[in-house]
């Protein structure tokens, strides 16, 4: 299952989940390949602080996504909620500072503020 937002200049993958029984069989790769189009793709990942997070990042890197090194906090899903430190991955390349600011501003306004707050 994937939840992907399509904006004019990029796509934002909010959520990707593969049932435990389907993991390791190419399902996640197939879903991701359908999302990797001619427009940039952005997604959030947890920092590489443990083996599970590192494994997720390697999965996305094998598909051509790059781990950006900019500071990013996921906005809360509810009012008075807390932000959460995450990292942004992008394809087909690393983002410039200007691209990062533009894209994450759109995500914050059009996804989090508009639909969750």
C-alpha cells in the first residue's frame, strides 16, 4: 500500500507498507518503480540510528534515492502534537538547499497543515 501526493513539480510518498508475508518478494520494489517517474520523488525516513532504519534507507538507495543531509522535522498529525526529526530522501538526485526548502514547504502546507491540523 502506498500513499503518494502528486504535486506540479514533484511527488511525495507519505506512506509505503508491504504485508509481512509479501516482503522480500519484490513487492516494495515494484511499487516504488511505479512511483519513480520523470518528476522528482521525495519521502521521509527515520534517521539511520539502528539496523531497521539503515535497512530501509538502503532499500531506497538501491532504487536510486539519495539521503539528503538537511535538518527536517515532520510536522505533527494533530494540533499540539510534537514534531519528529526525520530525513528526506529524494530521486533522482540530492536536492539543492533551495529545492529542499521549496519542496518541504509545499509538503508542510499541502499535506500536514491542510489535512491533519
